[in-house]
C-alpha cells in the first residue's frame, strides 16, 4: 500500500488500521506508526486505534491518543470516540479525566446520543459519583433500559440497596419492563437488605413475568436466600439448577459455613465435580471465618497436594489463619511464597502481612512491610497502630495515629481500639480521655462496647474505679461482659470489694457459667478475710455445675501447630514431651541451688 500510494487513500488506510487494531492478532504499535505517517487520518482511523487501546492490556494509551487527536487539525472526536474514552475512565476509575471528557461531551451536545448517554451514566457510577449519575439520569432527555440498569446496579455495587430499590420502583411506575440484568441488581439489593419477604416477592415476580432464568440470575437468587438465612430455599434453587457453576457451589459452601454448618459446607465442597482456586478459597476462608485456623491451614496443604496453584485470596486466608494461631513460621513461608511468585504487594495483602507479623510477635518485620508498601489505606495504618499497641509500643502507636490524621486519612472504630489500647498499656489516662472524646466530637464515630471496655480498663488500672463505674452508667447501650469484666478485674487488682461485688453480680447475670468470675470473687473474699462468703461462692459454683475451664496453649514446631490443654496426654509424643518438661524442671532446680 505504501509503494502504490494506496496508503494515502482515507478509506483504504482506515480499513488497514481497523484490521491491525481490532483483530485478535492486533498490533497497536504498528497502527500508531501508520497513524503518525498519515497527513490527515479520518475519525474512523482514530477511533479504531483508540478502541484497540481500550480493549488492550494498557487502555490508558487510548487517552494519550485522544490528547494527540485534539492537536491534529481537520479531525474532531465524535460520539464513538467519547464512548470508548468513557469505558477507559470507568474501568480505571479515572475521575479527573472522566469529568474533563464529560465537559467536552456536554459542550458539543453529544449527551443526547443514547449510546453515549449510557456511557456517561456507566462512567459516573464506576468512579463512585452516584449522586451526579442520578442527576444526569433525571435530567436526561433520552434514556432506555440500559440507563436504568446502570444506575440500579451502580447503587447495588456501592452497597446502597435502598436507593437501588427506590430507582427500581420508579422504573416500574414509569412502565419500563425490567430484564434479567435489572433483576440481578434487584435480587442482590434484597440480599444486602437481608429482606427475605422482599426477596420472595421479587422471585415470584421473576417467575410470573416469564423472564429468562439465566445462570447469573439463578445464582443471584440462591445467594439472596442464603444471605437472608433461608438455606432450604437456597438449596431448592441449587438442586433445581440444570447446570451449576463454581459460583453456584461456592455460594452454598459459604452460606452453610456462615450458618455454622461446616460439615455440610465440607460435603458440598467434596461433592464438587471440579474444584478450581475459587472453590478452594471458599472452603479455606469458611474455616478461617469460623476460627478453625488449624483446619484451614490443613486444607491449604491439601490444596497444594492437589497441584492447585494458590492466588492472592488464598494468601489472604492463610495469613489470617496464621494471625489467629500465632504461627510465625507458616506466616513467613506464606510471605516468601508471595515474593517468589511475584504476587503484587497491594493494600489488602500488605495489610494482612502487617497484621500477621504483629500478632505473631515480630513488629520489626511488620514495620518493614509497612514501609515497603507502595500504597497504604486506613486499614493499613490501623493494622500497624494495633500491632504497636499490642506490644506496648505506646508512643509509636500514638505517633502513627497522629501521622495518619496528618496525611488526611480518616480513622475508624478499629483504629481507635488500637489507640485506646495503647493508652491502657502506657497508663495514659488523660490521653485516653482525649481520644475517647474525639471519637464523637471530631470524627463523628459512636463508641461501641469495646471502646468503653478499653476506657473502663484504663480508668480501672489507674485506680479510678468510681469514674469507671460511672462511665458504664452513661453507656447508650447495655454493657456487655467485656465491659463489666474490665471493671471487675480492676477491682481485683485494687481490692475494692464493694464495686467488685456489683460488677460480679452483673457478670453472673450475663454468664452464670463463667468459672473465672466465681474464682476471682472467692479470692477477693479471702483477701478481705470473708472466708464464709468465699466458701458460699465455691458452693454456688458446685451447685450450678460450673467447672473451671482448663488452660490451653499452642506451639509451632517445624511449621506444624501443636495444641495442648492442662494435663493433656492426647498428643502422640506426650511421653517424650513430659520427660522434656521434667528435665527442664530439674535443670531449673539445679540452677537455683
């Protein structure tokens, strides 16, 4: 074409560019070379290359080409150009560029084009500008079913189910007939609201309207029933499915696990004809959520033996399990696996590593991961603050909290738990009062029972037992066992039997079978010389059949977690273990002679 001069023909060159840009064997660099060598490439050629970039692994190239297009004389973007650009902004969440392009579209009057109008709605929804998307939708002179669906599903994705249902009701009022895409959004909204009645009503409407029950809609219905607590209805939908996808199986696995039916969840997993990484993640994550982390790590080992390659989600579950168990060796192995397989240290994975190292006692490594992270969010800062607090690094925890505020990140309730716990460790009463007050006054956060428990613990340790008891009385909700327990144990430390008796009474109302309350109260009576009262507490304990819970602990040896309880002989190596203990005791005895 170059030799014959045919390349100068606008129609021929645009067809060549289109072929190179939009076929499976696309070569965008070659397209751009051709484009650069054309004197006056037409809008069709520009659009073909921009579209090719949008559909490639580097969609931002499309925006670069758009900027270059604006500098070339004789060719202006059209409605197709802008529709491709809106897709880039939506997929990459480029809000600034999205607004710039939107301004150009409004200026040129292209917003009256139905296809482009829907692109605007989709872009605004994708970058999180739901209010503006709603306004554009309401003000628009053209809109179709796609417009309604974009707005409804946009609100659902942002977990604003009530707003989504409001738009759906308006859609029905305006006699716009919903399709399968609409109903997926509506059913998902019912699931978010956990409204079984609304979900059943929506299911009836779907059946009565004769909508095509595509597998994605059936999966949404099943998910809705599971999240609304009707496992039986979810199972009926599941059993009636002619074709089950991985989503179908994992929905039922996670649903049963969340309802405490782990055996059934395991059976479903076992019955799956083909297990991919998503299925493995579902069952491993279910065990982690149920605080059965040892079993979760065993499942992870089975996953590896099955030659299934773990992904980032698997690593997150493993790190959570290691955090719960304090399994540092397994946590280090997981970190090394992440590095070896070049899994990007994104915010979620980095935060999970920080949490794991902190809870396993290696704050140096936790800080190293924190400092190496390219991006951090509020959860990352919260994890490092909580870790520093856990190990009594009071000043560092408060320093990181102040730094977090300085860079403009908003703390949440969990962040304040870390800060208040740090104040408890350091006995910083005034600072604790200040941060507790700031929750409401500065950050508009409502203190929860755990925050009150921290404050009661802080005041109690400082001997301010009357103030701690008064604080409990001001709580807007009923104080739980954690709050009363903090006061009770502080009374034990400071030997305040009067307030201690009141706290113990509240605790026994909440849990009459907690052996620790009886034991500590009896000891307090003994220390006060009230032997008869101490005897009565022990008698009450026996009459109620309360037994002292044996202490338990775990230790990680060569990557294997071993759990023990007092006088435990269930371990296969218990004889050797007790022999080792006896040897240690003898050695200690010799050292003290």
